[in-house]
C-alpha cells in the first residue's frame, strides 16, 4: 500500500470510536511507509457543522496523527474538502447518465415509505415495485414542478471482496440495497458517488473505515465498476461500543476528543487506551501515536466490537 487515507464527516466532534478508526488508518499507512491523505467529507451541507470542518483536523493532530495531504497542508490531488469537488462528481454522474446507467427517480421518501410493507421499519431495497411506481408518478410530479433524484440501476449478482480486517464479504446488492441514489432531489450528490470518485482520483489504495459501512462498501464497489474505476483494498474496523453496549454517537456528543482535551486528558492516554482496545498493547499505557508504528501486525486486530469499560474511563482521567 502506497496511499492510505482517513475521511471524517464533520457532522460534529470526533468521538473515541472515530479516533480509533482514524488511528488504525494512520497506523496502517505509516507502518507501510505509505502516504496518508486526510479528506474532509463535508458534502452533506445540512448536516455539516462548520466548526467541525477544521475542528476535526485539530482533534486528530492533538491525538498525534499527521498527514501528507489534506485541507490544511494541500497536495497534488486537492481540494481536500468534498464541498469544493462537486465538478468531479457532476462529471462522473454525466458519464453514468451517458452510458444509460442512471434514471430519474421522482419518488419522495414519503412515497417510498408508503410502498414499504412495514412503514416504520427500514426502507426496503429499491427494486421492481419502486421502479413501476416511479414510472406511474412521473407525469404528475413533473407537472407539479418537482425535481427528481438520480439513481444508479443496480443489476443482479453478488458483490464480493476479501476485506483486510473483516475477511471475506459478499452482498446481493439488488436484494439488499437496490438502485442507489447518486444525486438527491435537493441537488446534493450522494456520499457513495463522492467517495468513489475521490478515492480513485486521489489514488487511494487502502480504505480504512468502520464496519458499519460494509454494505455501503458493496454499493460503492458496484459504482466503481459502473464508472470503470479501480477498487481499492478495504479494511473495516469493528466499532467501539460504550460501557452500555451502545454505539458511540456524534449527535449525542458521546466521549468526544475535544471534551477529553478540555478535561485535561493527555492524548497519550487516549492513544494508549485505543491501542489496548485494538490489541496493540496488552493494557492501556501512555503511548504516542508515533510509538505505535512499529508495534504488532494488522492480522492481530480484533474482529469483534471493542467495548469501553468503567475502568477505561477511570484510567483515561488519570485513575
Ligand atoms: N466520512 C465517513 C464517516 O465519517 C467515512 C467514510 C469513509 O471512510 O469512506 O463516517
């Protein structure tokens, strides 16, 4: 691997789970003597917290991570803020449309929910029933002045890859996800399109991210194929759970790095704790990120979620 990356979404302060994934991404790149790219995924304007765009960078630097390319240091493949890269997404969407791989989707979220057999459950895959309903809705929606979303038509078959951390993966995209949104009705490009275009343009060879995105990765591989782009290697890190067994949440402001910093916690404590939850250290001990570079091997990273304990929290705060 010659180029790795971490790509935070600045929808709030980074929490210990985000920091753990970032640490793995950085550590794997640095251990391989690869370049490390920091890209900020601030595409979803309504969800972006402006202060978090540079705030996230400061939080990662506080942790002891560094990068060769990023919004604050620039580089040959910039800009490194997705909000400034929309021309590339527009061009990719144009290519897919010219190939006949996309279609206009006039259905609102409410329409899709009405089609679902369990209207309060997860939205079912977008398939034959939704396409038929879309065809019937078009004239009226057009007359009402609505703007359609643009979707990628997903074909049958399995998307499979061998994940560098999570092992062999296989998804039947048509059955599990259905036709993918590429541009929303409000004009915003979907994250899947942006991430696929950016990782290819930036020459990223390994994508490290949380394993809550495994299914999203399958969809992105289908999109890479439709665009004729290479598929990078993937390494999905198991999530870090709170002492209550729940996923940490940015929205709730769970265990953020800036709160820890403000409470006087040393970054070496955070890194040491995260390294222990990753099996890189036998137990938490104050460690700089740089000291981890020559520790352990990727094969030793755990496959099960990490869990914070009360003892961890006590240790973080100097206990
Ligand atoms: N921006 C995504 C997030 O913060 C990460 C996606 C990725 O690594 O590709 O959840």
